[in-house]
């Protein structure tokens, strides 16, 4: 009989029978709800010829759902203790490969080459909250290999990723992600569907990478310098934030002269008395182009 790790009772029995407990330090909150699993799979818009990399296989609840919906699934799991369970759960699935490694330490290019071949693939993950940002950054770095990224994350993180410019939740990381991908909130996930229950609710987000980006800029480095400068001094006027932006943000120039920043803002047609965090990506793109005229990258 097929083991069903999406049933809370069977998931608990699996842990018990292997003498294991969910490890908090690895963010092990196992998803035990068929409707939510379906929702994640639907969010990934998979076809039978797609190839998926799953990060954090756990006991295989999501792995099984993905394997039923697509061509091939490569599941990465850091915890060797879960190996016997995962191997048992996917034993009759011929389209699943298991990789027991730390996703943040493995060779991602090699993983994607082996998992996807030449075509772009999909990443789906119910990821541990404490490494959400580094995982997303790695996926964005390799976005050319990806057609879709579907993540189950803390609700608060999902709110930041989908936040409109000017809202309290919108930060430099929001704009970074929103430059690299179109981001959609697929649904909210109550904490009650996990074993054990986490302290907060979660949400599913779907990212569709955009190449090169969602706005047009001549230098991404300069764009992100400016967003970090503007957000680095929240609640300050844009004029002050840009004047105080540390050169350590890495561009080798310092906009410390008021006259220079005023000229930049005038040329970009942006009111310097606005707070930096109210600008949207289109305005940051304009600022980027004007700043490149004043300070070309050598
Ligand atoms: N996919 C399963 C599910 O939905 O029930 C498990 C999700 S659980 C929130 C996160 C899983 O990620 C855990 O099994 C944990 O051991 C694994 N994990 C934690 N850090 C990891 C890392 N750096 N690389 C790969 N897997 C990791």
C-alpha cells in the first residue's frame, strides 16, 4: 500500500517508526493537507513533460504530488536521517531522483544541468523560513534556467515579496525580487496544516522570471545601488538618503554633494522631498539612467 505522508496520522507514524522527531533547527514543519499540496502544484502550472527541482523533500508529501503532475522531480534534502523515509515513500515512483545535500552548498549549475537538461525547469519548495532569503537569491542568480519558482514561505515574507511600492512591507529585497520576476500570491496557508504547527501562517508565492528584468535599465548594479541607498535611510527624504548613501554600497562614487543629487533628481523628474521608499521600480529605473549619465560606470 502506498504510504501517504500528507496524512497527519501517517506522517506521525512514519516519524515514530524511524525513531525520529521533526528537527526545528532544519525548519521541519511537514505539510499534511491534500488541498494545499494541490494548490502548490497548480501554482506551478506543470505539464507532463516539465522537470522540477524540489528543495527540502522532508517526508515526501510534496514530492509525491509533484511526481504525479510532471515529467521528473529531483528532490534535494539536507537531512540524512530522513533518507530511509523518503526512499520508502518514493520507492515506486520512477520519475523521482533524491539528492541528500545542503541546497545552499551544492553546485547549482550541475544540479540544474542534471535535473533540467537544456530546457528551463521549475523549482518548487516548502522551504525552511530561516533560509528563505538566501535560497531565493540563489534562484534569482540562476533565473535563466527557470521558468517558474513556487515557494511556500512565511506569510510576512510573501507580503514583502508582493508589496506595492510605497507600502510599509515594501523593502529593497521586494524591489530586487520584483525586478527579476513577476510575483503572484497564490494563497494563504494556515499554520494548522503542518506537523508540527509553526508559530505563524504561511503563503504560497509564484515567481515567473523575467529576462533581463521587469523594467529596462542599462546597469542592474546601479539600479540596486540606488534602491539600497533609498531604503537604507527609511523615513528620510530621497535627497538626504542619496546624499548619505555609503560608498561601501560598492559603486566607487559617493553622491555627497547636495548640488549633484539635486541635479540628478531634477533630471529624473523626481521630487527629492519624497521618502525614498515611495519610489516604484519605473522611477528607480529613470533615476538609474540619469545617474549613469552623471556618473558612467568606468
Ligand atoms: N517538503 C516537505 C513538506 O512539504 O512536508 C518538507 C518541508 S519542511 C518545511 C523543510 C525541509 O527542508 C525539511 O525536510 C528540512 O530538513 C529541509 N532542509 C532544511 N534546510 C535545507 C537545506 N539547506 N537544503 C535542503 N533541504 C533543507
